[in-house]
C-alpha cells in the first residue's frame, strides 16, 4: 500500500508547475483576488494560453486536438491548477469539453466529431446542458420537451431549466421526448441544437444568493438537423448516462484540495476573532479538518480504482453526499464564528458560486455569507441527496426499489400529470 | 499509488473471516464470555499456532512473520466483525508496546511467547482520570536501589483479570511516564473483572500496592503508542460497523411489512445508505491511519485521533440504527444487535471519546 504517484506523473507535475509559474501573472493570488471585470478578461486570455499549450481538452485523444493525457496526468493537472487557483477553462468548457466532447468521441458520428470538436476547442462554440425541466427534476426521465421529425429537421417544443451558463452559450445539448408511446426511459433522444434561432429563448433565474448563474431555456418550434442525434433515436437515455460518467471527471482528488483551502480560511477567520481557544469552536474546526482529510483519503481510493482501470460508478454518490453536506456544516460554523457580523455584509461580492468561492477570495463576512447561502444548492443539484441515497441503497447495498408507479407508456403518465 | 490492501492481505482477510465465522459464531462468543477466563483457550491456540495471527507483525528473530502493521489491521477488522472474545487485540497492543518501547532484553524475553500465543500480555494504562493512559497519571513508580514498585489503580484493562503479564504506565521519580512490566502473580496486585458494558471482551480493574515491577524500556512518553493503538482500534471498529450494516441490510431485504420488504421504504433505505457513507469514510480514515503507523509517518499524530473519532461515530451510528431497523426484536437480549452496540460505545470511549480525540487533533494542528 502506498500513496505515491508514479514517477512519470511527478515529472508531468513538474511540467505543469513550470507552465503555471511561467504563464500566470507575477502577482497571481487566484481568481478570487480579481474583481468581476478583471475575472472575465483573465478567463478569456487564460483560455487562449491553455489552448496554445495543449492544456485544454486534456481528456481528449490527440487525434481530435486534445492533449491525450493519461488519467493520472489529468489528475495531476487538475490538482496543480486547483492548488494555484487557476481556471481549467471557461464556464462553458465543462459542458463543451468534459461532457459533450467526451460523449461525442465515444458515441458521436465521424461527421459530428469532425464538425464539433474543433469548434468546441477553439471556443467558437460555447455549450450548455438542457436536461432538467420544471416537471422533471429528480425524475429526469420524466422529461416532456418534445422533438418531432419534420422532413430533415427536428422541431422542438418545451422548456428546460437550471441551465448553468446558458446565458453565455450559443449551443445546447438537449434531452427530448421522441416517442411518448414507449416507457419513459425508452423514448428519449439526445439532440444538438443551435441557440441562435428565434425558437430558443433564454431567461436568467436569480438564485437565493442573488446571482443569475443558471437559466430557463424555452423552445418554441426550434429546429435542428435530423442528423444531430447523438447515440441513436430513442436511445438518448444511454447517451445521457454515458455523459454522466464524464461529468464526474477527475474531481476525486481536487475536492480535498479546494476544501482544504476553505478550512484554512475558516481557521484564519476564527483566529482573527480570538475564537480558536473556545473548546466548542476548536472541536468543530478539528471536525472540519477531519472531513476534508476523509475526502483526501477517499480520493486516493478513487484514484487507485481508476488506475486499475475501473470507471467511476455508483460510489460517486457517496462522494457527492460527503462534500455537499459538509459544505453546509462548515459554512454554518463560519456563520457562528461571525455571529452578528454576518448580518450586515462587508467586502467584495464573490460573483456567485456553486461549490465554494474562487481561490484567493478575501476572508470577509460577505464571502462567508454567500458561500453559506450557496451551500444549500449543493445537496440539490446534480442529483439531490435523496436521489443519491436511493442510488447507494439500491445499487451499492442491493436494497429493493420502491414499487413503480411510472411503468408503461409515457403518454399515459403525462396525461395523469397534465 | 495503490491505496488498497494487497491480494495477499485480502487473502489473509478471507481466511481469518472464514475461520472466525466457522469457529467463533456469536452463540459461542456468548458462551465463552460467561466462563471465568472469558474466552476459549483452544480457540486462541488455533488462532495462534494454526493461523499464526499474534506473531504476524513481530520480527522473525523473535519467532514472528515479519509483516508490517497492515496485516494485523486486517486481522483486527475481522476480529471486530466477529466480536471474538479471544485476547487478539490485547496481545497485539502489548506486543507493539514491547516492540516500540521495550529494551532489547525485554523484546527477547517477551516477544517469542507473544508471537506463539503462549504468553498473554495486556496494556494496563487507562485510569479513571486518564482515558488515554498517556498523561495525567496517578500511578507512580518508586525506585529503591535496583528495585521498582508501582502504586496506583488502572481500569478497563482488556483480559486484565487473567493476563500473564501487565504493561503498566506510571510516572517515575523524574516525572517521566513510562511502561513497566508486572507479572500477573506479583504480590500486591489485585485484579477484579468488571461488570462491563461490553459483553464480548473481559475488562478488569487492577490495583497496585507497592507491586514489584521492571522498567520495559527507557523511552519516555506513551503518546506514540496510543496513536498506533487508536489507528488499529479504528480498524477494529470498521469491522464492527460493516457487520452492523450487513445485519441491518440483510434484515431489511428479508423482513416484510405492508406487503413489501422494509428496505424498499426510503425511511429505512436512506438510513442504511447513511450507514454506508459513514462506514466508507471511516474505512478510508482507518486505512490511512494504519498506513501512517506502518510507515512511521509523522502524519500519524493527526491522523490517528481523526480516524479514531471518525470510526467511533460511524460505529455508534451504525450499531444504533441496526437495532432500529430490527424493530422490537432488535431490543431483545437474544438478538445480537446489542452486542455490537455495546462494543461500539466501548471502543468509542476507550482512549478517549470523539470529542477528546478532536481536542487532541486541534492541539496537534496548532489551533
């Protein structure tokens, strides 16, 4: 048993560190130290530098313009970027490069690969994800946005929601209902749709922390070519599940790095207020340290499994529960350390966040309040804690499912709910 | 990077599990614990001579097999799963004290007997006012010429009523805390088996009234030993936690109410999922702590209390919910759930409850 990275991974780590040292600004203190305007400008410049140096699309094979890195190299790169607080791409790259790009490489047609991959990589196309709907949240397969073939085009009608970075995107991959007479998982098709057309409308949703990070997307007779199906007509659920595997990505070891920085910030907050001597606060800070260590150790386990060739499976549900529930507890501790100070905020706005503030964020009351508010989202998005516990119970413990109330043709279900 | 037990270590796990499932089912543990000795000597002999368990980690020059600490951690996990009342843990912890703190002479004297299972030694360190047994001790060692005597009282000594050798922590004339070797039949020694919460492991109180003793070695301080013990105890607790989760899961699949297996109800399913989340974290922490102990990493100082606290909370959580999932039957004497519940709370308190572990952790983090 050992936790040492292979020598070639350490050699690659040295190269990544050298790259970061050479290309990050001399006074680099993390994205969090920039104001909102500087951040946007930096993100664009930085993405161009990454593209020039083959540090973008690190998981893609070289033949498609990717860096063709081994898994452990991808992990090392993500770790070093996380430590430096350097972005690995733009907001839309998560969807374009990690999710869609990898899905196309595995399930796309040759024509789709040739057309889309270079455009995703160059930044010419910015992608977002059209999955959830107002009536299909935890029950994603209950989606109702319809696509009907009209000649050589699909005609799409319906509504998607919680579309992150949708306001910055010009393309969307959409799960659509294409056969309402089939059982609900069997009549879904995965479509690639341009957003710069009259039938697509994006409306921002303001979250409870005050930021518009995600959107509603309305489709009214929107169109896309018949060939823009990924993975086969009515076989989109399989494509969606494959994409989910890429969504999990290589975060196994980076969560611990990013949450470690937050523990440091929390300890500094307590120290500044003279509270590290309070036995109750000390115990809870030690608890936070422990939970982040557990994330680190579990990261080594996940990496060990990946290096042995197994893809992330249902055990990712455990990781999701651990980090998202921890995020609520440690930010609640911050609120307690701040006390009345939290009630009238000072300091720069974070610009909005989905997991934790950017590296280098000032240790202010506002940064903590915004992190605390945003932590409520973590146990809901990307599969709520309740869905994760079903996955753990059924797929890892083998417990029986609840009796199904949604078997049979989708049409009969939707009639009941209409 | 290979943060997992090796194929050989997993094979050891399988063979120990098969052996204990076969030879030490809980009905037998209940019968064994009711005897004066509290365990089955024949069973212990088999574990020692047939499987060679107590000597796995001891050096070959002292008749051991010379493995590291990962192997005993694997065994201890299975011991924790089976609740066997044999003195595996007691002998393991005592042997580590001899190995790390003992003089060459004491190692040569004690280790071969510990490796073969013929000598039962145990740590007598914990005091009512000193849960870790490493500091704030009331037991003192007085030297008169070459002779040393110990005076004081120890509690929660595993197999303390019957062990051949006790390793007793005491504060010497110079103020240093060290371990001393006391023979089980020494004059001035009073040993009383306790009415223990834990029904599957005999615990004793030991009173010392000017008991002749010999210094085990001249290494000061027991903090390092307590850390190794806590790391290993975390492994024992992981085994018990897994047993609770498996019992509860099997019952939830089997037990029908409202014409459905109760495990299909989310109210039950989600508690079982939480037990697995807790077990998974505790397992990772225990594994890392044992690795740190095995490699002598300085990280052990923070990782041991952390792993002990994580495993304690996972075990007490799982043991409590195991009873709840079993319903009324889970509250009966005949059902085994309470045996794990008792062990969970006992292990959780030994060497310090989770809050105390986190206080140690906070100190060591420099908070």
